[in-house]
């Protein structure tokens, strides 16, 4: 029977009558999804160069109640049963002896090996993963194709779908709360080694779903761009070594995930960073961010001001836009119902206010900022100041008494004068008196509370920076997690990445101190002294996190 013959029939009875399987038809008391069979047949035709297959293979592939009922059904088709069972028994023996399903999966990018037989003895050959079916890379292992693929030589007949494989990686990132996927190549002993890693909080972790070679590495990136990017010129630019930034739209066809890919051509392949831009429908409130209550109160007091510049800073991937969305939610809920609009690239959280996605087009952003004054806005949220031109537009908004909130990439709050000088040159001092507050953020992984023990300060004498921190803040001991079954023996709670904030409030006294000095590095010293003993400093917040066991002493170095 040819697989494409399934397309001719509209019902179970019609198809079975055509193939004269009267005994099989009488035994079909199981709940088959018959309407799915035609598309299933087409799918197999696309993936394999196999013209024929038994109808029993097809029925077994989709929707049966249990193997016993299938065996009962097969006993009615005696001629078919003996021939099929003979092949199946032979296949089962080979699976047990020389066919390693797991190696097959890893080497060939296969998520799910479906072994289609009727003997319970070989049910162990079926390997399942908890992944939506539309992004599974499924290989159908049949008695009729086992001989062809047992030595992994099936690659010439299998129709690779690298876009599905890319979706599989994206699903892994979502399941593990990863923000980015890194695909690249390194060289060890003069041989290329292709890797995939995902960023979870501040760390990168290996993502060993499948083993990639040069062909699959290149195809994974290029085929996905061809499938989902509207910028087909990017493929030519990539081959020319120019480097590209593309947006891959609607990865799962549900409107919830876009991916921004930055790709650079490197020796042996590409280095590709995929930023997951998962659209969230609700923002967390300021109270839900886990900040110190005093910091939350200070932020709330600040956003009550009718004008000025509020800045959220930190390293890349420290949750700056999440904090700004939470502030936006607070603004919307003010009693006086202020007018607010955001300018985003991209829109990551759907807010309760008008939002503009300028999609990286600086000209659109500048035009939007120019119009903001005519839109009768009280607040403007800008998720990044990309260059000096936009910075001058932001200054114009602030000078027009529009309270503007934005994010910058900055290490500590006292580096602010250098950033102002970078954007505004010699006129950088003009903006200082209009700054409301600077909120700086760090990320750390929360320790597991189930396996903690007390470690005394003397144990940290071998690491001078940690020991000095303990001495300075009068810490005699701390809690350290050693690993247990709750944390998979890592010492950290899975997916528990916590934001550690510090804030600098620009009071009138602080502004006067800054105006008494002339250069950015002099201002930096003023701000360092201002933060030295502040309860809002990063060091003070770290001290509290160490005392209650949330922060591991070893992570002090990565934060500072």
C-alpha cells in the first residue's frame, strides 16, 4: 500500500474497504484518530524515501488504547499478522543488541524515537520528552526501515527540519528560565567543536540536547533565518561576513515568542546569540520584585515627582526593563490618572498604557520623542538610550517637565558622571540637577535553604576580597548550602534568580556637592563617599542577603 493513497479517503470505513481488510475493520473497536492519518502519511512521505508501508504500521503510529487491543486486532488479519510479527521480532533483537537509541538521538538531532511494533517486550525502545508535538523532531523507527538506518546512514533519506530543531532549543530555554541561547564553535586540538549554551541568570550553562556537526550547526542558523525572518538579505550578508541582527517572528505560532538573533561569521561556522523576547501579559508590582521595603518606598516617593529623570542601570540581563515595567504599573494606578507612554525595542511586557515598538529604528525613536511633548504626556518610559542623538532628545523631554524613565548599561551608580559625559560632552553638568534617582541592579542565584550549614569568617581567609568584606561589615559567619536532592546537589534553587538593587537619591545636598567639582572623576569620588555607609548601597543589601542565607559568600566576587 502506498502512503499517499491515504489522501484519497475521507473515512475509516472507506479506506479499509478499499484495502479489503474486512477482518481488521471488524476489530477496530479502539479509538483511532482516523482524520489525522492522511496528514500523518504526508509527513512520513516528506521525511523518507519509502514508497510502501503496512497499514498496521500506520494504525499503530496514531491513537490506540493499549498494545493488547492492537494485538487483538492483528489476530484477525492472519496473513498480515505473521509477516509483520516476524519482522518485528527480528527488529526487537537488534534494538537490544546493537542499536543505542540515546546515541541515535544525540548524533542526529532526534527528540523522540517512536518504535512501531506490537510486542510489549520492546516497548523500552520508545523514548519520550515533555515537549509540544509541533516542535518535536520525531523519527519513526519501523521494521521496514530499520535495516537502512541502524548504522546511522539514514541521513540521505531523512528530511532534516532544522527550524523544528531550533524550536526545540527555544522550548528548552523557556523551561529553564533562560534569557539567551548561544550557538558557536571553538577549536580543541585543532578540531572544531560545536556548542550550544543558554544563559540562566548570570551564568551560562551547556545545553546538550543534540550533538551538532558543521553541517547541522550552519543549517540550524541559516534555515531558521530563512524560515522566520523577513530580512532575506541577512543570509547574503552573513555569507559575506558582515554580521547580521534579525528578528525571528512568532516562533511557536502563538504570538508569544520572538527571538532577536545576532550572528557573526567566525572560523569554522558562526557565533549566534539568540535573545528570547517572550511577551508577558502582566507586569510584577514593585512589591513583588523582592526589593528591600525601604528601597520600594524610595522609588515610589520618587515617581510622585512631576518631572525629572529616573535612571535604572546595571549590566546586561539584570532585569532593568522588568523593574521599569513595574514602575509603569505603579504610575498607571496613581489616583490622578497620569498620561504615560513607552518606547520599546522590543515590547516585552504588555502594559496598561500605550506602547510603541520602534524595532531598532533610531529614526522612529527620535520622531516619537519629538512628538511626545505634543501628546500631553506626564511620563515617558524609554527602555534604552542607544546613542547621543537620542540622549539629547531625552534631555529635551526632561527640560519640558515630562518625567522620563530610562535604562542604561552601567556597572555602579558612581559611574553616572562618566556616562553623562559620554552622551552630552562638556554640557553633562546641565542634567545633574534634574536627576531624581539612580537604581542599579545585580543578579544572583538564591541558595537552597534545605542544606545550609554555618561557615565562620576564618574559613574565608584564603580569599582576601571575601574576608575583607566580612571584616568591613562585621560579619562573623554565613550560611552556605552544600547540596541536596532539593537542589539537585548544586546548592542553588533551580530557576531562582534574584535581583539585588542599590539606589542613589539625588537630594539637593548631593546636587550642591556635585556642582562644587568640575570633572567626572571628581564627581565619582563624591558619589562613592555618598554610598559608602548608605543602607541603600549594594554592599549593605549583600550583607543582609548573606545573613539570611540567600546569598552564597562565593558569589560576593561575581557581584562586586
